[in-house]
């Protein structure tokens, strides 16, 4: 009987407590009726609150005594609404000013650009398609103040070198690349062969040559929502040594939870021609001539191609080169070799289709694109991208997002331009005398190495016939993001990304000893086949905890101060493997493979781990000013267990003077300052004395 009475008492007590509260629901929209997410809903005078979801809805348990709700959000006027029932809907008005641009990079979470004390440059999607480029790095040229973006060779599909903060290191100057908050593989260790030679095939055997360049060109330009770039050291220290050269963050497109499905199709065709400029070709020369003004050889006969080799002897030079003057007009037929070597009207086709949409707690965006680009010089570049971005709210305030990108590219444009080599086929074209035809063939139909006897270079036509490069790249980038807000002042965010690529590079030198010019050409004359297999997996795991407090609403302290505390753990691991095989000595006829050749093998493996801790504290006083300070501590496997960590402190502050003066002429007037220490992350197995 006592137990029954106790149970009834507890039930009555619980009912009495529940009777003191009720649940308020509602939806928050803007003046156009669109739902507003991340709007704070607080019971006025208390710390009880909630946040609207992607569809603008919220649910909040409040005391019966609660009379007013306060709604607030970035770029919207704080608004109070009376509780007159169990449903409180509200339309928020903007602040009346131009909406602030919100940035994430260098801050950690979405923050008004006006409240950031360092430079963050933003390039939105509406700016990118205006540039007729198939890659992100080239589309950013001229868009970021102070950034130097240059192509390695100018050929389609080639990676670009990006310099954000000037040369500040003896190692790589490539910036850190993030995709939706997760670091991806930023540099390219490619085109390394057993023979690190030039386009002639000359060179000494060496281990893999490294080409440090950005790998942004793998990503799909049509799948980009916006790009954020930071260059200052105070911001870079948030990302540790990896961010010392600056940070580029790419945000991909997401679906809308409006319940509608949107299909977007883009198609672009462009035609490329070489920009020769208004160049003046030589019309006169200083060589020795016969009585009729034709150039003669050292044998005192007119220059003429040999009937057997298709090559022309070298011209006879005057006895004194010091006093030589270009005063003799050409009588020979002259050739536009520069025009002949380039392809006219090289076309580029770039097509993409995106299907996006979603419902109340789910969104999706699927993008398929294909790029086919002809080179104006040699070969073609094809790239296919498939992107799938999925987001869902599993339960209240717990969101999961998955972003998958698959890339396949096939590139045959390499090998003609060369790098820092005056004997490359392209430079050979520039240096060829005007009366020589680089498209000459010998008596059996092969291109000659060079139309002039004794030349030590090859032409682009000869290289195209007897040497072929090909690069196939398969890359998969998978990111996951888990975000949970158990209460309005606490946010737990976890991101993990895996970037894996497999890169197969082949270099085929065909058998050339059946030509009539066996003493020159591409070495070796009996052929060579090289396969470079690259495989690299980069993993980035980032766990962050954010604590936010509004002094007025949460602590009942009547000063307009907002506090944000960030604590993060950042882990990175990179595993790189390269396997190179090379065979020399083919038979005169195909197939060309490694069977029966003299083979050589090289192998390289590299493992690298780095992890760090970040603590950051930020205070904002209303819309007027803000200060922030933090420290980053990094550990690196390059220095082994027990080594001292690298410590990167930072601090910044700003004051918006435009808030002190009511000026219609100046919309935004801000004084800002930032300080920080940054260092370059050594590579795996690097050892520097100083």
C-alpha cells in the first residue's frame, strides 16, 4: 500500500512539473518567404533556446511563465515575438544594409566578413564561369589580389604553380587546399622517370624527379559554389605548418531542402588559336651567297635538301662575324614554321549536368561533367568528373553530410614544350632558319630529326612521330562531416576526408634505326618504354568543439558581448608509393612492350604523419569590435617520437569605425590588425642542419 501511494505521489509530482512547461514550435522565414536556417530562438531573459534547421523550423520547450521569444541571426534584425499560443511563426527583416559576406576559412565557422581581422578573398560561382577555362586554378587567375598563378607548360590538363604570399621558403611554395573544410592532396609528385631527361631523350639515370605543382585542375569547375583564399600568417597558423603558404578552400554545391528538384545543364564550346602577335620575321641575312644572291654552303654550292636524307647543309658564314651585317635579302623560299607547328582552331567542349533537390531533412546534388580539350601544340586532354553531395538530419540537430568526387583523366599533351631546355622541339622551331622546312621527310617517308645537317635538336614533327607521352589519372575524394548541437551553446563537429589517386605515366620512344638519319634523333634509337605508377592516399581527420555564449541572453550580463571558444584536434596521414619500370631495345616492328628488353626498376615509398591541437578564443563587442587569440601545436613524424612540437601563436583585432559614425558615403570603415607565427612543414625524411 505504501509503494502504491509512493508511485502515485511521484507520478503526480512529475505531472506537476511537466504542467509548468509547454512546447513551442514555429517557422522562421525572410521577407520573400524563404526558410531561414541557423536562426537563434531564445526565451527572453533566460538561456533557454534552440536553432532553426535547414527548413526554418524550430521546437522549444519553455516555462509556462515565458512571455517572449527573441529571434536573431547574421544580417537580420533581432526581433521579439510574444508567445500567444503553441505555434509562433516569424518573418525576419534584414538589417537594411547590404548583406554581409560570410566566410569560413581561417575562422572555423561561418562569420561575417566584416568581423574578420585578416584578409579573406572570396570568389563566388557566378564569377567563375565567365572565365573560359576548364580548371579551377586557371579560372582563379586575376581573381585573387596578390596571387601568382602560372601554368607549368601551358598545355591542357597541366597543373599550375600557385604562389600566395611570395617566396618564403626553400621548399614548396604551394598553398594548402581544402574541400569543404577537409584538406586534400595539394601537390603533384609526377612525371618522374628513371631517366630524368629532356625532350631529346638525353640525360643521366636518376631517381624520381618531383614536380611540385597544384592539383586543382583535377576538380570540376561546374561543381564549385565559391572559393575562399587567405594569405596572412595570423590566419595560416590556425592550420599549422601546412597553411604557412596560404590556404585555398573550395566549397562544393549542395542541394536545397525546399522540396523541389532542379536540373541544370551547362555546355561550353571554345576555339583556341596560338597568339603569335605582330611579329616581324627576318627579311635579310648575312650568309655568303653566289652571284645570283642565293645562300651557299661550305662547299660553295647552293643550299638544297639532300635527296636521301631530306636535310640541308649548313650555310657558309662570312669570314668575319664581328663585322657581319644583315643586308642581303633572302632569295630562297621562306617557311612559316611557327604557324605550321601549331594546330589551328583547337576546340574545347565542356559539358555538365547537375540534379539537385531535397526535402525537409534531406538534400542531394549530383553532378556529371566531361571536358574534352585539344591542344594547339600536341595531343588531347579528356577529363570526366562525377560528384555526389548528400546531407541529412538523422535526428534533431544531428546532421551528416557525405561528399564524393570521382575523377578520371587521360592526357596525351606532354613532351613538346620542354622545361628550361633550348633544345626542346618547340624551342627548336623558334630557332630554325627561315629557309628551312621543319615538315620535311626523308626518302622513306619519315620526318627528319632537323632540316639542317648537324643540328643537335629535333623538330616537333619528328618528336610526334617517334615519341609519345600519356598520363592517366584516377582520383577519388571522399569527405564525411558529422555535426551535432545538443544545446544552443555547444557544437561538436567532426570531419574526415580521404583523397586517393592512382596515376599511370608512360613514355614511349619508338624504334628509329630504320630512318636514314640514325646518328641523330631521340635517344635511344632502338627504342625505350617507361611506366611510372604513382599511388597516393591522403587522410585528414578534424574534430572540433565550439562553445558559444551571449553575455546578455545566456549569462544575464547586460553588455553586448559574444564569446566563441574553439578546441580542435587535427590529424593527417599521407602514404605515397611509386614503382617505375623501364625497358630499352625494341625490335624494328611493333608491338612495343617490355618483353625481351633490357629492363630497369626503381621504387620509392613514403609515409608521413602530422597532428596538432588548436585552441582559439574570440570575443565580439556588438557590431563594433572584436579580438581573437589562439595557439596551434603541431607534431611531425619527420622528427620522430619524443621530439619537441612546433608552437604557432596568433592574435588579431578589429574595430569598425563605421559603427561610430553615421555616414552614407562610407558603408564600411574598419581598422584591423593580425599577428602570427608560421613555419613550413618539412617533408617526410627531411633533415636540415639549419
